[in-house]
C-alpha cells in the first residue's frame, strides 16, 4: 500500500536552513492476546541545534503518542497554544489487531495499521513544526530517549483518569453552551465566525472526498471483476486472434485495476485524511478560543468578588467596626491583585492566540497547496499510466481478423 512521503518542516523564524523531519514506520505487534500492543519506529532527521544527534530512531507504542499529546495539552493549552490533536483511538480496530495474528492478518487490519501509522506521522510532523512544542522537554524525550517511556496508563478510556476526563469534557461542553462572552475585540469576533464557517465547509468537503474514495475503490473492484470475466471468455473463445485480444484485454484491464486502486489510496491519504486532520485541528483551535473565554470568566469573577469585598469594607466603615475594616482592606488588596493578574492573563492569552492563528493560517494555506499539488501529480501520473496501457492494447484489438 502506498504511503505519503515524509514531511520536511522548515523551522520558522530560526533560519531557513534549519529543518526537522519525522517518520513513523515499521509497525510491530508486541505480545499476544489482549495484553499485546502496537509499537512504531520513530525516525528523526534534523539540524536543529538543541537536538543531540542529526539522525536517530526510537520505538514507541501507540499509548506513548497519546500520552505525549496529553502532556503538551496540559502544559501549553492554557497559554494559548494550538496543540495538534493525536490520532483517535479505535476500540474495534485495536481489538481486531490484539486478537488476530501476524500470519492471519486480513486486509482490513492491514489497512487500519497503515492508516494509523500515516496519521501518527502527520501528527508528529505537525507538532514538530511548532517552535514551542518541539522544544518542550516531553517532546524531546519522546523522540530522543532510546528506551521505553513510562507507561501512559491515563490514556486508556476505561482508566480513572479517562473517566475523569470524560466528566470534565461534559462540564466544558455545558460551560460552552451556557456562557456567552460579550466580545469586545472585533478580531476575535470575526475569527470565531471564520473558524465556524471553515469547520462546516471542511466537513462538507470531507463527506465529498469519502464519496470519491469509495467510488474509486468500487471502480477498482469492478475493473478487477471485468478483467477476470474477459480472461475466462478468452479461454473458451475458439477464434485465435480474438482469444488473444481478449487475453490481452484482460491483462490490460488488470493493470488499470492496479492503477485505480493506487489512485484510491492517493485520494484517501492525500485528500481525505489531511482534510480530516484539519477538522480535528479546527477543534483544537476552538479549544484554545475557549481557554480565552475561561480566562475572561476568571477575570469577571475576580471583578465581581472585588466589588463585594469593597462593599463589605464600606459597610464595616459605616458601622464603625474598625476591627473588621483592617481585614476587609486586606481582602480588597488581595482581590485587587487578582483582578490585575487575571486581566494581564486575559490580555496575554489574547495576544498569544492572535500570534498562533497567524502561524496556523500560514501553515493551513501551505498544507492545502501541497495537498492539491500532490493530488494533481498523482492523478496525472495515473491518467498517463492508463493511457499507456490502452495505447499498448490498441494494436492487439486491430489485429483481430
């Protein structure tokens, strides 16, 4: 099965000669039964100065990738960083692999493993493209440490941490639905509308691409069936030149079946999967925007509390309760500091998000440009191959007498 070439990430803002390139390959099943797991070879090539080597490889299990994303998310999301999402877990696909054997692996399991490998590679390269994330100690340990990482048990959906994350997500969803921030920054108002529109259009595009992939795969299957039918017909045809032409038609059609199948893979890996990645990236952008809303809520809560503390102090002064005034003044000073800090935090995350979105838009345009060019190149190649197949067959058809 074909797979996309490794991405070459130029290091932004640090000199155009610097790069980092990460490949995920050689998926291996370790162990047997439900205790087994998949491990992948992670190969890094870079000339970024703070990495110890220029070219090296380590082995990582799927849960390690999820653990890395969780750590980066916990450390950097509140700072306004857009954290590229890791590939989603699939209970069905994982169970099939755990219960199957390497010798008896069916095409469905092989396809699942290849899809996951390619998704992990895209995830690693998107993460490494971010200057802050690739310099993170956890990221550097992930790609550099030539040893097993501590087991990331919290990534399991059935773990206590997994259940807690589920409840937290429910709470976050309710908060998003119930709290509406009065936006005072026109940039955020316009960008939020743009993100919502982009999300809706990408989902429509993804649906169309899935239809295209399914059509191309059905075409490949139908072409293979036609090739077999003409092969059988050629074997019973008594007319020698017609039999020979039918046999050549079968072989030519079989070659076009292979081409259609390869193009279906290109449709899937180049178009469909990259578009799906961006749908998930848009969700990550929305998470960052919600972090800003949460920071605003904290600021607003601090202002409300400060007003109450000032009111309590004023009442104590009017009542002549000097023993209460001193304590009230200390509380007012404390909350004045909290208001100032929360305002600074809100302004800081707003500034950080604007910078993140500027880089996000640059990368989005580049990724879609590269995706379109790669798709057109693959499409042109497949069309040229098909033309060559039929040009070779034409003399055989004309030779029928």
